C-alpha cells in the first residue's frame, strides 16, 4: 500500500435501474457499450480504470488536465454509441491524496469524487474547486460556480463547479513547443525573462508580471529587434540566460527584478549575451511610479541600442502610449488582466475583469489599453452590447490612436459587422505599431483568412510562430482554417486532430474536411459528437459565427456540415 496524489474521475450511468426493469438484456448490452467507450477514452488520455462497480467506472489520472479532457471526450464517445447520448451518464472529478491497494484506489478522495458525481445532473461534468484551480489556464471550458455543497459522509462542504460549455475555439492554452518554424539565433533577437518580485505578495507578483509583458510589448515596437512573445517568456521562468538562448534561439536575454516601495518603483535589469553568457548591460532604475512611461522608454532605448550596437536612443521608434498615470490605475489594470485570462473559468471572471478595467479608466481616463481590454473581455459574454463596445473603442482611439491593442480589437469587431475594408486598416495599423507582437500578428491573420487571402494569413502565422516557439493553440486552429480554404484538407485534419482539446470549431472544420474528402461517415460521427456536447449547435450557428467576405465560402462550409448531419 502506498499513497499518491491523483485526479479521480467517476462516471455513472443515469437511470440504470429503470432501464433494467424495461429490458434487462438490452440494458446490459448498452451499459457495456457505454462503459467500454468511456474506458477507452480514459486510456486514450493516459488514465487508468481502477474499478468497474456495476454501472459505474472509476479512473485515475496523473494530470487533472487529462482527466477533464477525458470526461469531455467521454460524452462525445457516448454520442457515438447506438441508442445512447451524452445525457446517459454523469461525471464527477476531484484531486486528492489516495491510497493504492492491489491496484485499487481508496480514501476520502475517491469518496468525494463519487459524491460529486452523484449530485450531477444527467450528462453533466461536476468538479471540485481544487480541480478547477489546476486547469483554469489550460482548458477551453466555461465553468459555472454551483456554490458549496454538503455530502453524506464528508465532514466539510465542498465548492462545486459544473462544466457548462466549451469555447468555440481555443483561447489561452499553449501548444507543445513548435519546431516547424523555430528560428536560429538571430543577431538582434531577444527574450524577456519573467521579472522576479521582491516578495510573494500578490500585488508585487502582479506588478512583476505586468512589467514583464510591458517590456515585451515596448521592445516589440522596435522594428529592428526580433522579440519572442510573452507566452514564450512565461514558459522560461527560472531558466538561466544561456539555457533560454538555446531553448528559444535568441542572442540576448533581458532579466531582472522589480520592487515597489511606497510610490517608488525600483527595477534591477541585466542584458545577457547568450553565446558567451556575458552581461553586456545592466542598470538599476528607481523612479516614482508616475514616471513609469518615461522609465519604459529609457529601458527600451538602452536595450535596443546595446543589442544592435549602433542604434541611437532617438532611433528606437517607440510609439508612445498613454497608460496609467498613477499606481492605482495600473494596479487596477493588472487585476483586470489577470481576471481576463481566467475568463474561461466562469462568466463571473469576465465581469470581474470588466470591473477592474472600468476602475483603471476611472483612475486614469487616458488609459487607452484598459478601455480596449474592457471590450475584449465583454465580447465573450452572451449579452455583449455591441454599441457600448464601439463607444468605448472610439474613446480609446481618441486618447491614443496608435495603441496596437485598441486598433486590433476594433478591427476584429468590424469583421463581425462585415466592414472588411475598415477592419483591414485597423489591423494593418496594429501590426505597424507592434511589428513583433505574435498575438496581434495572429489575430490579423484571422482577418486575411476571412477575406480569402490565405497566403498572406499563413505568412503572418509563420512569423507569429517564429516569434513564439510555445505556439498558442488558437494559432494552429487559424492555420487549419486557412488550409481548409485552400483545399489542403488532409493537412488541416492533421493539425486539428493534434490539438490538446477539441472545440466546437475544431470539430466542425474536421467534419467539413472529411466531407470534402468523401468520408461522410466519419464526418457524421464527428458532428454527432459536437451536437451532443453543445446545445444549440446548428447550421444557423455556423452562419452567424463564421463570417467570410465571400459568402459562397460560408455557404459551402454550411452545405458540407449539413451533409454530415448538422441540424438546420
């Protein structure tokens, strides 16, 4: 007997007793098919079934992400079982320290997972708060907070979340490191290592994270610098500069620490040449926080001049934004950004981010980025107010017409409104002002896909992936969409099948590719899974959510999905 930490999944067939009373033999056959499909899904996601108790299956995973992924895909597997649907089972998930005895797992953790499952509705996946905290940044799911619940035999109440839905496409999840477009060590290439905070205090940690991103953004504005993205920067935390250089293919690494003392900000920075491991520049900068923007310009100028060896400070071409004029506004913004990135957990997080962005604007009306991020967050809500979003974006452009993120968000909104020429102007301006921002390049690639210029879109995606070796999954989804439009169906399928999670969009494009290749039967199975896992999924949904300037492209997509069985 030994103890270990594991993620426990418990799945149980709903209404099994009544089904047995109606037709015992048919019920047993269907139960076996359902439990077999779930067990195979567990195995496919590196899990292990450790018990089959009657009409239930109990499994363990070393990864909570894999456990959630298996539960989601299990519902899809049930949709492919004859005379079955995802509502025929319910699932409970929990992370706990458990005991292993002769291959079986025992302990309160297993009991809690079983109790969570018993309280779930048919077809639902319920989880503990502990699991949600572990997967929130690596899941395309929306979770509803059901509050605390008390269970028989469990001494303390447990906060329960329910998987309500999954996003139409991936948002923040990183894909495994890409090697297809990995660059060599370019002469003017640089990565910004996450700044360390002076303490474990949440405010200091948030400040360090925010300043790291600001350094990436400001340096990316220098056209002669090749700056890896903030996603890659987050993935290299704790690594030595030379190891970072080898990992990301960069010649220089900027690292350091930040400390906030009263209203004064102190930055200790060093620039390391990764071939020899030598520090070629270092500085200690201490300023009132109100002079934050001047400090960022100073750092950018010094770093760019050092890296290129010949740049003058006046030649850095940094587009001066107007961010927070006070510590309070910037702190509000950082809190909003953190909540925004947790938007996939609950709608409450999205609304929380909007609240913080509002506070940032109240504290500093010239904080254009906070205005734009409010719109970016709000647009994920079902009750998003388009008129209010446009008003806020126009206000952001009035205070800072050159802010890349504001231009990018407005360009994306205009795509949905069918105003493609205007959208292009804003996306192009965003890219001019942040030529090395992988996120903006990727989102601009989406524009070119929508207007049918897939060659341009793929070129932008190539550059974005070169800037970000830790490729975000949504870039792969965009690449697959471009391949689909070019008739490169097998390449699109290979990309989509390799995603860490399947989403509505990935399933629909997989189905359309299979129809285009003449494999309607496979497409029908994928569509059954998609419809079973997403209420309201229909041809009408696709028409609304997949805008193309050439409506014939959308019509062909819808026709293929209709052939695969997508309801009208």
